[in-house]
C-alpha cells in the first residue's frame, strides 16, 4: 500500500508498506478519514518511521481469529491500546491504563495509510448513517472536549460560565460540548489570537476574545459577570493558563488539557481562600464514545462546522502546512 512518509523538516514523501494482516483479536481497518492534530507537530517537523494518524474512521476489511466484529462494520479507533485488565481499565479509566501497549499513530501505524491494524477492543462501531469523515469528531473533538467538562463537574456541579483558552480544534470541541452537555444558555468565553478561529467560535455560540485587541477581563465585564465558574486550557501555554486561572470565580475549576508549559500558583490566594481546583484531563474514556455517538447523531450539522478543510491523502503536505498556519478549524484527510 502507498503511504505518506513523514521524513522531517516539514516534508512528507510517499513510499510503500505491506498491507498489515490482523492477528488474533485484531481487525484490519480500511481507513476512510483521519483528522489532523496539533500533537502531530513533532512528527511533521522531526520525522517518524511510524505512519501517523490517531483520529481514524473507517470500515473493517478483515478480521483476525477470536473476534466478534463483522467485516463491513463502520467505526472509529480509540487512540490508546488499553489492556482491559489492570485496575484502571476495570474501573473504566481506559485513558489511564497501567499497561498500555499502543498509541495508534505514534508508536503503531495509524490512519494516514489506507489500512491499519488495531486490537478489536479499541474499535468502536458506529451506525452507518453517520458519515465517516464526521465520525472522526467522536475522538479528539467530542471525546477530549467532553471529558474535560466532566472532569470539571467532579468538583463543580453548578456550572453557568466557562472560559476556553485557545480556539483551535480542541478548543472548538470544548465549546461545542459545553453547549451540548451543559446547555445552550451556558456562557462561554473563548480566547485566541487567530481571528479565523474566533469567527468560527462565535458562529458556534461562544463569546470571542481576540487577545490582540482586548482582554478576557473586559469581555467578562461586558457580559455582566465578575468571573467564570470553569476554565479549560487547550493551549498548554503558561500565559493562557494564568489568564484563565485569574478570571475564575470562587469555587472555580481550571482544567488543563493542553500539554506543555507550567502553571504558577500562590496556594493561599489561588486555591485555599477561593477553594479553587486545578485538574488535568487526558484524552477520554472508551465508554464515553457511546454517550457521544448519540450526541453526534442528533447534532451533526452543528458539530460539522468544526471541520473546515478536507484533503485527499495526495494533498497531505498542503493540509499540514495550512493547518499549522492557523487559519483552519479541523482538517481531515479523506481516503
């Protein structure tokens, strides 16, 4: 099969790999769509021998022994190859597996090739009425976004207002899931420097804050509020986290989704006196796919706004260049 080769220095060439054969408990997936992700920046610029792509949707082309999935099933791939046997997995925390054996698209070939092999337990079957390109949103967009909100709800059950730092695809996903899970009336401030993404956020019901021309504090004051109940950082930047943290109400919750830089805290004033909390949120749990399957079937027109660019695999170089320039929402490679 012909696959894109991420050779480094922001260059993608093409080569060949054998079509993989599914072993015991495995499925061969014919990939139909895979969404680009900011976490692939390192692979794009530094290169990798692995075929990237961790937001894959496709059709089962072949099954290995001791599987139950039927050839022809449509579905998506959960990024993390969880063991299913450890303490975390048995409690449902598959994103915190203690014996994880794979990260598809990072250390196992992923969805930018026409075929990929996955363990059956990470394949999530979907209704064939859901277009496979849109189905990719069940992963990083709906999965990661929704999980961050649920993490906040562990601490704060009366959420009425949310700050999102970063209006990239994950930030837009958080915005969409706030509206779907907490209600359209929930006030959402979303801040960034890229006007293209802020315009899209505004269309989706957010209050856009362009940090080149205004401040978060001004936007909150204009909305008649003193602060927000929850802040979700998707940037991984210290400045974004600090700005969001300082705009929280008492009992506010900061959820850190984006990997990267540090957060500086004054424990007494930032945490103790205000009873604020700081949480991490890593990907999502496999069980959340079923909840989100129902949501996507009811809200495809709303959610599909996040996908702004679609490219064929032969155009993957252009797709990555445009994506990292910033004037996009979610970018998807179609096969």
